[in-house]
């Protein structure tokens, strides 16, 4: 059964209000395919019935499942390679070279999905932290999808997931094989904590961040939301901190206060000096 146009319209608005995710007009098929299974699991005939339930009081746990289903959680270890090379060779040496105190770097993976981004940063840090005695890195991984956060905390990945982005050497040094799955080693996990955070709601008190990864999430939002998020980020990012966006995203078209750094493909930005407050 096809989704009724008024149901689709209502659902798009409600999803946008809760998540900022903007579905375009031709995305009925996406809603049908992602919510069809959920409707059946909840004993409903079709997605229209599920949306009726979403409109009634007491639907918050169903909404959680809907958000899990409607978010696109595509990710991989060391996604796009260049940002991670820049992190290792330029960003971390520059931050630590500043001789800042306390001797800890705060990193935020702000739409972390199932955790591969945060664990990639942690793996990279463990490879180089011997060069920086006394320094620590704390990585906060947040997402709107509870299902993804659970996966991140479990830190257990399939063969397919680990071959995407990890060399054999990195896999052997940082994971244990268990029942045909790969579990991240405690030394990598201990740098990372996972928390629920909806980027468009009030942010909890966060530490001032040296490095923020807000990669491959702004693409789902409209320009107004992107602008608001970067404006809020300015307050969380240290004046000399670094922001990494996704390859298809650019801070320059959203907020003129940022400048792009390093080689093409770095996806790395910093606040322009005159914006220091
Ligand atoms: C495509 S993944 C990106 C994962 C990772 N950053 C990367 O680049 O590989 C996008 C993530 O953004 C999350 N997301 C979508 N809307 C969000 C919101 N309003 N607040 C927080 N996270 C959100 C989704 O749940 C999803 O896990």
C-alpha cells in the first residue's frame, strides 16, 4: 500500500522538528522501506497506521525506533583517509606544540554513528602518543540514534566493517577476534565515551574541544540548521581548535568565520583569527 500524501507530509515535518533531517519530496519510497518493517514488528498493517500511532500521546519509545530507522548511519574506519593523515601529521603536533595545559586533548565525534570514527581517532592516538609523554586524549562520541550508540559501546564489528578502512596491521594490533567478529581492545576503548546528543536540542555542558569531527551529518540538514550548528560550535571549539567536516560539506559556504586549512581533501577548518573572542 502506498503512503498517503498527507501522511508523508506530516511525517516529514515531524521528523524535521525532532531531528532536523529534511526529506525531499520524492523520498516516499525511503519512508516506506525504512518504516515498513517497523510497522510490521509493531503489529500494524502499513506505514500510515504507524504514523497515526506516532501522532498519539505516549509514542516516545516508538519515535526512538523511528529515529533509529530514519537516520543514515553509513560510516567506516578512517573514512576518507586524508583527514586522519592531517590529524596525525599536522593537527595534533600543532596543538601539542602550543604547550597548552592541562596536557589533554578533548575530541568530539559529533555524529558518531556506530563508533568507527571515534575508534579511528583513538587508534591513531595510541600509535603516536609515545611521542607526547604525559599527554592524554579524551574522545566524546555522540549521536541521536540509541541503536548506534549501543553498537559503539559494544565495540564489536563484522568482517565487512573492519575491512573497510583498516589495514591488517591495525586490525591485529587493536582488535581481538571473537566468534567471527572483531572486538576493539580495551586500550583503544578507554579513550572513548558514548552519549546521546541530539545536535538540534540544547547541548549539555561540554568541555572546550580541541578537535571536533562533525562529519557527514550537515548534509542531512537545511542551510538554516547548518548555520545555527556552526554558530553553536564556535562556543564549544577552542579558538585555536580544529573542525573536520565531511568531504561533501564545506564550512566556508555556511559560516564565513571559518577558513580551510592544509591540502585539498583535508576537510579541516579553523576559526579565522579575527573571530577569536
Ligand atoms: C552518515 S552518519 C556519519 C557518521 C560519521 N560521522 C562518519 O562521517 O562516518 C550520520 C550520523 O548522524 C546522526 N544524526 C542525524 N541527525 C542527527 C541529530 N539531529 N543529532 C545528532 N546526530 C544526528 C545519524 O544518527 C548518523 O549516525
